[in-house]
C-alpha cells in the first residue's frame, strides 16, 4: 500500500467521526460559537478548516439537529451560537451507541487478527 493511500484512508476516517465530535462538543457545552468548536477539535488533534466546519453546521441545522441564536458581541458583529435540538440529542445518542459498538467490534477484530499473526 502506498503511503498516500494510507493518508487518504486516515482523512476519510477522521471525516467519518467529525459529525459525532461536533455534536458531542455542542452537547457538552450547551451552546457554542463555531470558532470554539474548531479550537476544541484542534485540542483533540482533529484539524478542521472553516470551509469544512460551517457547511457541516449548516447541514446539521437543516436536518433539524441543531438550532442557533444570535448574540451581540463586544468585539464585532453579532455571533451565531449553536445548540442541539431534541432531535439532535436523540441523534447524538444513536451515534454514540453506534460508535461504541463499532469500537468494540474493531477491537475484537484487530485483537483476533493480532493473535493470528503471533501464531
């Protein structure tokens, strides 16, 4: 396997969990300003650019998983803060359940694979 293929797969895996991470961050914070989401992701070593974050937030809002409100800012124009809707909370619960099932399955599969390689 070429290394560029590996990096492509890594990127796809990160994108696959980005929605889960964003919804979890909003759930934990209660309401959050998008640059704070970006900072929190960066703290977790998930690098996301605004060109990825804002369209994803819009898609989640259009799916009725997020709501937003405008707040005046002392440092410029009003800011948009996101919160989870009730549907968003249920969706996040389902994603977390699926994530934990997937992690368990992958751990089992890779453990079995490692055991076979060590024989």
